[in-house]
């Protein structure tokens, strides 16, 4: 359903930070910069209430120390005046374990974790969210903002390995993906379903040979898309779904109507749907793959 507001309540900010000595300097600096430059007074003349949340106590203390350090320099006078007023209005800086029960108009979250050096692989150490009950901590964290949430992260969702992982880590990955794409659900790839027929299997193999990644039988809200297509230039989700189905071509009008409704629902969830008919495929599979390749390239161009 359409929103009754015209702003994006969750803001995703990608940071090129590194996780070193239990802190992320780039994320800390970004949080303070946004507070300094983007927190403005409300129509009533007051600032919105603000909370800063981090994923460990070291990052929380690090941000506090940076604020205290700025108080020594006159060039940060405006920033320090703003911080003082925000603190008088209830601003907090807390780590994940201590934020329960606190709500503010605007919440800034530093997700902290990332590569230890530029380009290195992200280690799967995500603090308390890796432990039993970690999902409950995330639930509290992500629901503290009354109006806006700013997510500062040095991760992409693909940096987080979710297969067989604790529920907290799975939710962490999904939330980063949602914050970036704005799509609440882009597909469950853990169904383990195999292609139901050789027709779908052949199409999937053809798509892989063109250089794309595929996932068969992607579940979305009770539906299953035959093939989800991914590409390295769009790491946080599926480019499109391919329906490899000739059933509706020969089916009754009522069945075709159901297929149309199904596609409308999927497109409403953010999917691009491309359909390959069995009759066209068996006439000339190479021609159908070429048409699909051109379609995918147009999507990539639009997204870039």
C-alpha cells in the first residue's frame, strides 16, 4: 500500500571503513559528520531527539572520545553547541547490549564490522548477534527510531555468510539488504527445491553459460519463481526472475488470469519477470537466450 509520507525513513549509507582494534574509525567520523551537517531544527525550534547505537562498547566509547576531543578546538564550536543541546534533549550513545527501552526521533547505527584492511575478506565475527538470542537484540535495535534511522555500514549483504548461520546473522544480512534496496523481501533461496523439469534445467544452464548466476525455485511470499538471476554488478539481490513455463499458453482463460495476477503480485514485490515459452524455446533455444541476454543487459544498464 502507498505510504502516507514522502520521505524514506531508513537511510542506507555505505562507508569504506575497516574494522581494526575493535573500532571502525570511518563510521565514527561519518556519524559525527552527519550529525553536524544534517541534523536541523524542527519547526518548533528544537532539534529532534537523537540516539547513536553501535555494535560493541569499544565503538561506543570511541565515538564519545571523538566528541570530547572536538570540545578542545574552537573550530568545532558550532558542532559542540549542537551536541550540548542534543544532550540536554536526551541524546544517548549506547552499544547493542544497552539500548533496550530507549526511543529517539532519529537513530544513527554504526554496524562497525567490515574488512580488516581494504579489499580483505570479512571475518564472520559479529559480536552478540552471532550468539543465541542475537536476533532479539537486533529486533530491539532496529525499532528504536520514531521517525528516521540512519544505517552506516562498511559491509555489503554479500559479505555476510548466512547459510547455516545463527538467526541473528541471517537477520543482519537481510536488514542490510533491505536498507539498501528498499525491498522488504526479494526471495528465499534456502528452499532447496530442484528444477521440476528438463525444460527449466536447460534454460538455467544456458543462463549460466552467458555469465550469470542463477538460483532455481526462489520462494517469494508463497510463490516460487522458476529461476532467479544474479550478476556481480548487482550484488545485493536478484536482477530478475525467469519463468520457464508453457502451461498458461495452452491453459484455460481462468488459469491465464491466475498467471497474470501472480505476475502482478511478484512485480509489486519489486521483481522484473521475464517469460520464456516452451514452444519458442524448442524452436530456437539460442535465439531465446540471446533475447534474454539483451533484456538482462538493459536492466543492468538502468541500475548502473
